[in-house]
């Protein structure tokens, strides 16, 4: 398979959207799609779409459009979705529970193997058939169970400690929900889900809309 | 205050990061910051930062840098954070609980007034001092309590119904955690938090890192 280094993160972040929409087309038995049609569904411009997909060698043919199945499969490969990822969740609070119960992750090949916490009251419980273990066991569990991704759902104050253990255990990626800037070695990737930044976008857009409306009046 | 229409969403999405980092600088009693220093903290290039902040009239002075307090306050205003937002959460599952318990939202001026669900077992309970009410009461609650933002934490299948009620009630924005493309009237803004898209970025980056490493060897 080809390598695609130096692709901008802006492009990378659009790929899951293409992947999802193409999956929906396939579910509706639509096998062929033009960049114009993709534009209507995704909201990206057709030229943006062509440019994005060209980054990966391009799968379209002039006058025909894209083969939805092939494009879906290839984008899946590019996203690394052609294999399984064994994951652990750190923090068995509400967010940890929500993540463990989220069936789409499992369906896409992300398999939660255990949840870790320090609260003795919940150690040994099961969440979505996955056992809650004590944090003390995290490092050895990662090593023995070939864990690739650690999902941090702890409060901010415990996030760096959790990350340190995950890195020592040998995970390759951390999906971080704690509002903390984690310091990890260069060979571990970190993807932050910063909810408050998303919420601030809501307030921005509400304010901007109100100003536009009051201008119109 | 000035209007800032036609600002690209890419810029808008960087503003909460500036806001957060500037807040941290202020907490550490740092009052002045250059675009180079901001670049080191945020990971954006200094020229990107200057360009972004110029969109809003620019607050820096050559040779001095930015006044951190002023910049923090102005970005807060641009983000609409100089006022309170009354919110409701739809869906009292794990995710709804997690959002209700997230104290940063409250501190930033987003005040949850009620949580709505249809499960009779939890109606009347309290989550973080906020009552769980029956979904039947949502529309009138929004009207009577001046609710601006609805936060959808339902399963995918119920998300559009929830959105329809929120819109009828008169919210201005919807923060949507359900993996569904909501259809709402043009005057309501929707911000989606698509967790699976974020997770796919993790798998992409892990794969890309592995390919780069195997190239080096």
C-alpha cells in the first residue's frame, strides 16, 4: 500500500466524514457518486472534495464519478480501519461508561478490553461486559493484552498520571477526554476531545447569528 | 462592538484554544505575550496567530506583543462568553450525566436548567442538583425558562425528535452528541460532536506513524 505522509490534518479530519457518508450511500445501495453529489451531502465544495481525494491518488474517473464501494474501502484503509484495535478505558465515571457503551466503536473495530479505576467500590463490576480493574494493573494489562489505544476519561488532575502509565505499558495512541495538555514521548500520538472548545463554538455561532439578524432588521 | 462576519470556521475553531491558553497564562500572572510565545504554547505558527488575530482587528503592538488580559477578554467577547447561556440536556444516560457533572461548563457561563428523559424510573431524580423531567415538558420548559442551548445526548434514533422539540421551543443552538445529521430550521445553529470521527483520527495517526517508522528502519 502507498504511503501518504505530509497530508495536512485538515484533510485527515475530513476523511472520517467521507467514510461515514459513503457508508450511508452503500447502505442505501448507491454505488456511484460524483463530487457534486458528495458536496451536497457533506457540505464541502466539489473542488475541495476532488482536491482532498487527489491527495491519496484519487479514485474518481471523469464523467463517471467515484465508485462508492471502492472509495469507502480505500478511505477505510487510509484511516487504518482495516484491522482491530484493542483499547482500554481509564476512568469508570459517567464518561467512561458512556464510551464503553458506545456500540459504534466496537462495530468499527475498536474493542474495549478493560476499564481501569481506583475506586474500590466499582472494581470487579462489569460495564457492557467489560470488567473494571484496579489502576495498579493497567501497565501489565497493556503489555499482556496487546493494547494499542488508551482512552482517558479521568478528571483533569489524574490525566497525566494515566498517560504516563499508558506510555510505559506501550500503547501507540491516547484518546484524551480530560481537559489537560498531556506530555508523552514522541512515538505516542494523542488525540484530544476538548468539549469546552466545541461548546464555545456554539456560543460564538449563536452570537454571530444574532448580530447578523439584527443587521438585517 | 464590531461585527466579524465572514470569518472562516477554521479561525473560529482556533479561538477557544487561544482563549484557554491565555487564561492559563493569566493564572500564572503572565500579562504580556508575543505571537512567538503563543506559537510555542499552542503549536500554531506565529504568522498563523497574527493572521487569526488580525481578523478581529488585531490586538498586538509591534515590539510589545499582546496584552494577555485584553486579548483574553476580547476573544471571550468574540466567542460570546461575556453572558450566561441557559441550557437543557436531553437524555439522562451516561453521557447526559457526564455533561451535567462537567463543572467547566458551568464556570464558563453555561448553566444547565434541567435534564429531560422518557424513562419513568429516573424522572424526578437529581443529577448535579439539576432535576430530571419528562420529555413531554421540554417544549414549555424552554419557553418559560429562556433556554438558549439544547444539548442532545440521546441515542441516534431519538436525536431528530429531540431536535424538533428544541426548535419548536425556541432554542438558538443545539450541541449534538448523537451521531445523526439533524435537520433544523436555518435560524438554529447545530454543533456536532462526532466522537467516532475523532477516534478514526487516532487510528489514522497510529497507522501513519507506524508507516513512517518502518520507512526509517
